[in-house]
C-alpha cells in the first residue's frame, strides 16, 4: 500500500493541488505506472482496503481534499460505510501530516497545509471515529495524544508521523505543542502494528537497536 506524495506528484501545470516543484517534473507518472493501487482510476489517488480487523483508507494530500471536492466526498462516504462489527479499527493514511511540530510547515504553503487538512478533513475523522492517522513527509517520528481541534480528547484520533527515513534532515521543531506526546527527529526507525478485534498497538523501534522507544495501545 502506498500513498502518493509531494516528491511524486507536485509540479507547476500538473494535476497536483499544490504547484511546487518537488517531483522534478515527474508529475506522478512513474508512480502511476509502477505502484498500481486499487484506486478508482489513474488520476484519483484515494482508495480503501480491509486487512483483518482493520479498515484502511488512503488519501492523497497532493490532490484536492477540500470540502465538496470529489476526494472529500469519497472519504466521507467510505468512512460512513465502514462495518465496525467486521472491522472495528479504522486507519487513515496520507503523505503530508495533519498534525506536525515543524516550523517548515508554517511556511511551506499559505495557509499551512496541516491547517488546511485540519479545517477540511478533521471533522470527518471526528464524525466517523477514525482511530489512527498515519502520515509522512516530515523527517521525524511524532505521535500525538488522541486529538481534535488541537485539544487532547481520549475519544479522538491519534496521529503518527512516520518519516524516520530522513532522520536529522529536519530538526525544525516549533515546540509548545500540548498535543504532542512523543518526538524523535534524530534516529532512523520503523513502526509495527499489532491488531486484534479488541486492541491496536503501535510500537516505534529505532534502527540502531531492538528497543521499543515509543508505544501506544488503543482498546475497544
């Protein structure tokens, strides 16, 4: 499972919602040809799959996600139709994070992309009780409390930035984020998910040893 990102899609004159130059002119073409996902068609980079007791919904942060857009309508309808008896856990995944401690995000677009995501999509996450949101883009590992509208709330979505492949490339913390429970911007690593019908556990491992450096367990 993959989600298209800035370095695959964004370029002036492309179909990307953001017209930066991160893709170097690829405009998503190599991604579309090499990483074929179960999406509606080649230009609509959103889809969903069921894996065991988890319903995973993948969005594109590089295509229009604003209220009323085709993608927004798809996400709303898909999340509304999740069978919680069959798949009690719902995960949303995308490239650019909705919650991130980073000064770069504050200048990468105007208004900031994280703010645009929160304004347009966070109400859907709250309405449909999304359990976990997985993001990338920023070169760090970050985990929030269960959060909605910047406030910790035990019934809300936990957001995790899984960007450790670029550890130490971005050490641009803004700080002062009450919703941020854990951050590591200095180590490469990976996360694992262990899921049953009653619990979901996410563990963060650093590459330099086998120690679990962060963990969170959600329970039904």
